[in-house]
C-alpha cells in the first residue's frame, strides 16, 4: 500500500520550482553530513543517535527543535518509500504531485542535500478544490505531514474529478458535526491563542520565530497543539476532542504526553495535558479523576443572526 505525504520544499516553498524542474525532493535542517550508513529502519534509533550530534552542533537549541530536525530528515530520507506519493505546495496555490522513485542520496553542498528522486505528474492540484479536512492537513505546520487517509480524494483530484465533501471516515467519531467544527477550532485557537485563558501563561511552541507547535509530529500521531509555559518549566499537550469517543481521547493524550516526556522534555520540565471539548463530558471527567496532570476544558461558540433593516 502506498502512502501520501505533504512536503514543503524550503521556507515558504522557495525551492519547489527547482525541485520540480530537477525531479527531486529533499531536506536540510542544517544536517550537512551523509546519512547513508545511519538511516535505520526505525526512526527512534536514528533520532537516538542523531539528536545528540545535532544538539552538539547547535548549542542553545532545544530537544524539541532537534526532534523536529532529525525526525523530518529521517522521514524524507528513509520513511517515505519508493512508490509513495508526495504533494508539494508551489507557493502559488497549487501542489506539485509526484511518485518517489529512488532511495536516499546525499548531494554535498547542494540545496536540500538529503534527496529522493521523484517522477512528477503533469497535473497539479489546486488547493481551492480540496475538502476542508485535506486543506487543514496539507496546511499543517512542519516540513512533512502524512495525508494517506485522504488518498481517495487526492486520486480524484488528480483525475479531474472534484470529490464531494468528506467530513470523516474515522470509526471513533461519535459526532460528525462536532468533528467538523473542532477541525476549524484548532486553527482559530492557534490564531487567537494570546486572547485565551491558556495564552496568559503559555505560548505555542516556536523555533526561530516559526510556529512549530501545531500538529507536532510524534510516534503515535500528530499532537494538536504543543505549548510551553512562559517560565519554560512546563510542556503542555492540548488535544481537541473532535467528536471522538471519550476513551479514545484520554488514551491518545496520555500517549502524546508519554512521548513528550520521554523524547522532548528537559530534566527540569514537567508535562501536562488539556482536553478541549464542546460539552461537559462525564466519561472524560471520570477517567481524569484518576489520572495526573490532565485537565478538561469546555469551549462555547456564540452565533447570532440579525435582521437587516434594508428591506
């Protein structure tokens, strides 16, 4: 089974056209050494070896930054397999689409030196034709995002057929309408973070002025929001319920917190979690009553209609 990925080729897709013309994708992250002999099958082993090396060459950087750099580099270099499909924004509202056709190669001194050869398709995909769910996934922050669950929609778009809107095919979704609303809530929360209660004491994680805490990648899936306290002593995992059954949400945030604790947190940092949902959920409250450092927040949406006087 082939997988589908969204890859950003340089800051603001600055290298997209060159990659398209020269038939490759690649990654940099200031890792300027050949990885041919250290690309383990398991990304954890790769990170275990490469993160200390990356940190030694980038004093002052955090384990979060190192995890992003090494994790994304491994995915582009090894995790993506021959035959997988990549979508790359071209900076003009469309995506180049192609099939990966080679193993890893290192081009010393070249842009995006950790490369894979790609056979680009003649057709591009217009972002405006995508469903909201696919737009959110392809628009997520970070160099790489996995979009395999939208394979059917992507193939239809490539063939010129605009698919009907698909809200979710996840069997763990209890409320489709709540799922759709909270997909937009995440973006709203990120854009208005400083006006929320959470924004008073925490910031969404950034590196070099770039927001990296939305849809932060982990080995159990992307974390909705990763934040850090203003005193740098607390890492916070924020998970939106998105209409899912309560047990699924609680289990997921615990896995995310375990990942952050084991892979990202510094020795002096604690890891906490917050679940955000639209309604008071007794099942979640029961589960959280015997867990540590996880809270439940409820949001409220206000919507009003006003009759126009211009009649």
